[in-house]
């Protein structure tokens, strides 16, 4: 019985050697993989940065469009003699000028 068990164990040893070696390799390289994954999460790829920049520019352009519409409404009311609308139109125009500096041309 012991002899049969020894033969079976010796026969299975080459089959499990790869598993043990792979496990040892995985354990040894785990810290490197964890650090590299952490670095990947902590940094922004160029593609992500480009997407984020494009999104930011679109949001600014949308806000500028909203300001433009508000300015036109207030300017029209100002022309009708509404002093409060004139003050709002001036404030909106200043904000538009500030925002336009950050938009691509």
C-alpha cells in the first residue's frame, strides 16, 4: 500500500511542480502588481486628460452660451429703460469677457 502511494506521489510530483512554481511566482510578484496598479489609479493617462479637457471646454462654452442669451435679454430690457436690467447686462458682459479668455479660439 505504501509502495503504491509512493509511486502515485512521485508520478504526480511533475504535474504539481508547475502549480507550485506559478504560485511562488505569483506571491513574489504580487507587491509589484499592487504598486503598479496603484500608480495606474493615481495617474491620469493622456487620453483621460484629453477627454477631461474637452469636457471642461464644452461646459465653459455651454455656460458662455447661457450668459449670451441672458445678456441679450437684459440688454433688450435696458434699451426699454430698465436701469436694473442695464446693471445686470453690464455684470453679465464682464463675466462673459472673463470666461472668453479661458475658451480656445
